[in-house]
C-alpha cells in the first residue's frame, strides 16, 4: 500500500501549480500499462482529506485488454465509516474492508452506491457479511437496478436530490446532480475539505463508456459539478493526482463526451447504420480524433454510437 501523498500537498498544489496545457494528450491515461504499472502494484490507498481516503482496486480487463482502476471513497470518523462505491467482486471488496480495519476499529455504517454497475457493486456482499447493520444508499433508479440481482445488497435509504449524512463530526453530502453514465448517478461532496467523489460521472483518461448513459445529460451533470466550490475532483476510474490536473482533465473528459456525440451525429446524418453495438457498420467510418488513443476506444466506440443514435431518435429508456 502506498503512503498518503495527496493531503500534505493539497493547498500548496492549488497555490503554486502552473496552468496545464489543455487537450486530450495532456490527460493522464487510466490504463495501468500506460503508466508503467502492473497488477502487483494494487490495491492502493491514498489519503485525500483529514477524514477521507481513496482505495484503488482493479477493473476486470476491458475487451481491448486495458486494465484500469476502480476507485472507492472512504470517510473515517470517530463514530463510524462511510464508503462510497465498493469493488467488482467479493474478494476485492474484502480487500477494501481489510484496509479500512487497518485505519480504524469503527464499523462501516453507510455504503453509498454512486454507480450501480457491477464493477462498483458486485462485491457488496462483503459489506453485508462484515457489517450487517450497514445502510445502503442510492437513487430509486439504482435501487431498482440492484433489486434485479438476487445477490445484490438492495439500498434502503434513497436520495432524490440531496441527502446530508452527519457522522462523527463529518458532514457528507450525497448529491443527485443529474443522469450521466448509469442513469442513477450520485456524487459525494465533503464540504469541509471541498473534495468531490464523482464515481462514474468522471472517467479520467478513459474513452466515454455509454452502454447505459444519457449523453447530453451527462455533459450537463458535469457542468453542475464544475460550478461547485470543489478543490479536488476524484474519478470512479483512473488515477487521482494534484487538484489542478484533476479539474482540467474533468473538463477534457466532458469535451470527449461532446466530441464522441458530434462524431456519432455526423455518422447518423450520413445514414450509416448502428442498430446495436454488435450491429454497427457505422463504426468503420468513425473518426474519434485524438480520443482514439484513450483506453477502451475500440470496445466502447460502437457502444457510444448506438447510444447517441438512441438519443437522436428519442429512444433512450
């Protein structure tokens, strides 16, 4: 496990970092291989605020072979622990629990489901086994999605627009800023440190994955996050670095979504077919520009075209 690296330099970074060059090539890739890392370097643990940590587990390899992180937020207080997003399997979430126990003897009292996708929820049985009284929190949309899986922990506390959880002197704001990657997306904001965990609203250095997305609304949701008083934006996939880079790369990720939408609209206007990700001849004519170099562009390209076509044709669920 790595020692905490972000906390000590947070304020200094905000004050002294130069403006970063904008553009896709300046964004830190989410792929382990692009960063000279291997699976043996994970899981990793970093402190991002006096009461908050991030846990970086590993996402199962994308069909293109890219391996990247799945990120969980952990808020530790003297009266209990709040976790935002688990990992993709019971053993992986157990690794997260084991790390929490190294930091505190307090139990996990809340598990916030910011993304209901399996790479963030499939290990939640580890929490119910270790902490049977833990309260799971989500939107109604995500609760319905999780209820379809008999092995999932179904949330009992629902968030419509905002829920404030006060635990051991820490305030945690669970916010529904709008639909984005899943349709049940939540972000979590810590007002004392101005840290925002964005889950799958922010896929840093990763081609926009859209199998259950709402493309135009995703952009609007990111804009709402960018309008808030945030010192550090944390992604659901990808690495967390200095605050200035994280904000700049969030802006670039929003541009990636817009660029993918614009290219998909061009293909649609040209009459090229994409009935589904598996039946998408339009992909042969797609030009993703610099975003083609981002991990998962090969596997997620046809998915994105199909989803944007659905939006254009008024067929989003």
